C-alpha cells in the first residue's frame, strides 16, 4: 500500500559524493485508508498484534484498550518534548516500511518493541538491515531524522549545522564504536529463544565485523515546502568518512498535519482488530 502513496527514485545526475534518493508523494494528502494503514503499522511496531490479543484476552472492552494504548504504548502528547518523541518514532516506522518495500532488505529487529520508557527515544543506531537470504553478507546502517523545518541549523555556535550533517555525525560516531551493539543484542535474544542457528549469525557479526559489506544511509524525512539545497551541499563538503553513503530524502507535504492525523484516535485501529473483527 505504501507504494501507492510514495514514489522512490534514485538520482543519477548529481554532483554529490553520495548517492541521492528522492521519495515524493504520488498523492497528497494520503487518503483515510493509507492513514489507517500507517496507524496499524505504528501500533504493531510497539507490540505485535498477537501480543495485544494475548494481553487483552477475550473479554477486552473499548475503554480497556484505549487506556492501555495511551498509558502503556504510545508516547504522550503533553509538551514539545513528548511530540518530538512521537515525531521520531513516526519517522523510524516510516523508514522501516520504505526499507522493506522499496529496498527489499531484511530488518531483523524493531527497536521500538523494546522500549523501557514509552516517552523516551531509543538510543543507538536508528535502524539496521541485511540482505535477503540465508547468508548475511551486506549490513545497512541508518540514521533517521524527521524535521518539520529542516532549514533550521542545529547545535551551538560555532558548531551549527543543517540536519544532514548532524545525522551524518551521529552515524559516524556509532561506526567508530568498538561494539556491534545491535548484533550483540540479537545474538543474546536468539540465544534465549534457543534459536542457535540465528544466534550464530549475529555472533559472527560481533566477532568478525570486517567480513561484512557495510553500507550507510541517512534518511531525512522533511516538510517539502521548507527543504533547501544547502542542506545537502553542506553535507557534500564533509570529508567522505562513511562509504558507501546514501542519502534518502523523503519530501512530504504538510508533514506536521500528517503526523498529527496519524496519531489521532490511533487506538481505534486496535479496537477494530480485537473487538470488531
């Protein structure tokens, strides 16, 4: 369904040192069917549908579901900090959908399922993905930034940069770390599940990261009307320390309204799935 909404286009005619991908809307704003699809993907990013059904059992009420979703699952909406967490989570979920659909990659873990505090962002590399197939050969690392006003520079003077540079610096910092934190977590997770074959795959990544092709990508999800070319030009001037590097620019009309609409009455999706189906 996401392909009906978004258009994925690789740009070959650029002078940038990185590969540029444009994602624009085929339809704006998305229709109600697409909004409900996004709402379902958000809810099932925090918990699997089978978990919700297990938690509520066969006697769930609408009030019980609404209360649980608001109090235990989704970030609050009481102040700008809360809204920033919502915005960041929204961007990570959209990116995972794009990576799965358009890039045909395997995403081994949904970090949002493992939040200890629903009102906080999850630390670490935003997203990791692998090639399809039994043998892991290519690893893709993503840094995701969702901005309503991307032309604002961030940071403190004199180190103030557009969002692309901040995303790059975050991803580069993770790459300099001596640990493979997500792979290590996945090794432990599958070990506890007694899935030793899968655990061994991630063990090898932890022990022998040099044996894998590493790819880096920045996802910039921004308000289309406020994007300026200087955002990418500033990034292009940096020394190319992460290679190969892709920049995926997701240009959305009225991004703020879309995010708000997606969160509005989101618990109704779960009510339909558990009570009304």
